[in-house]
């Protein structure tokens, strides 16, 4: 599109600061790009009214900019960008100024809006949960390079590198070495965690190769009794963080440099406390919980 004048390109943008014109009311803000088209008043009003219905602000056309809340300003900026029906809409962290609850509500509304208008949204964000919640595809970038482009589920469950796995959510990493290549599995020596078996996913491994075992905190079960099945290792709870619906535990395991992060629902955790004696705490996980990565 470099040869096409900027005002003729079928793209539009919603700014992080919304960039609402302070001297114009809601109707004038939303219809700003239509002024040069010199539409009849009835057609102009109809298009603006359609946008107000779309963003769920009917009756707001005469409101002044300073009378709008943060969420309402965001909606007006969105309507102003959508009124010309661009083929691609770029949203530059448009929810960054909202508090947690309005932000979560707007995430769902934006997702529903994108589906209803059928326009491609390119949504720029540093919030990982926001990216996973809203997207069909996510691109993780670092230093100008794409590290992985995938669906939210694949990006979280099957990262292709340590950098992606470490960036998206929380991940525990353990040094390991490949012992044997089996039919559809890889046998690995994970040091303090013992001998494990994992799926190689889409990555290639060879016998003797250095690798990484990666496990999400929520895929590890914590208990005071040794589990009967699965992989298990003993540890001592170093610290805990209560988050309401769940708790985060940080467990010291002999031979592992960093505490192992565990996330558990708060059903009954009364038997778990910081500083428990060695042998009272067990960590347990299945082979399916393991993501095997190349060490480099």
C-alpha cells in the first residue's frame, strides 16, 4: 500500500489515548471522517446512529467529550474508526487506560463486535491474558522477530521455544538430557525429577541432546501424601500467595535452582503451609503436562 495515499488506504486506527476531539460532541466525533463526503444530513445521522447502536451508546450523540467515562471514550473512538468500514483496523493497546473489570468487559465486547462486523482487527497489547482471550491468532515478537505465530491454545500449551514459554504465562523449567528416542515419545533424564517420558511435539531431538522440561504451575498437583501414580518429587513450601479462587505455592526441591511454582484451586489447602517438613509435600504431574524444548 506504500504507493496509495494514506487517506485512501482501507485501514483505520484506534489510539491508546483514544484521541477524542475535546471540542466535538459524540456525534461529531464519530462522524468526523464523513464530513468531507458532504453527505445529506439524514444519511449522516443514520450512519452515526448505526454506530451508536453498534457500540451500545444510543442517545449519546449530543454528549460532550468531557462527559464521557473512559470506557465510553473507548467506544466512541472505536465507532469513529469503524464508520468507514475499513478492511483492517489497528488497535494500539486501546484498553490500557481501563480498570480491571471494565477492561475484561470490553475485551468480550470487542471480540463480539469484531465477529459481527467481520473486519480484521490487529490488536497490539502487552497483556498476555488479553491476547489469549481476544485472538484467533497470536504473534509473539522479540527484537523485531516473530518467535511464534499460533492459536492462543497452541501458543500456551505447545510453545516452540523457551523464550515463548517464559513470556506467555508462568512456566517451570528443568534442565534435562535425552536418553532415548522412542516411537512417539522421548525418554529423558531430568536430574532431580528423575527419568521422564514426554512427547516431542513438532520439535526434533536426538540421543544425548541437552533439552528443557517445561511444566505449567496449574498442571502440577501438590499434596501432603505421596501420590500413587504419575511422576512425583518431594519438596518444601518456601512461600505462598493467596489470590482468592486459587493459591500460588513456591516449592523448594533439592537439586533444582529455582523454587517450583504451583497453582492450585482453593478447595481445601489447610494441610499445606510454608516451611512444612521434608517429606510432607509432594509434587505430582503427568507425562502429558510436560513440554519438551530444545535447550538452545
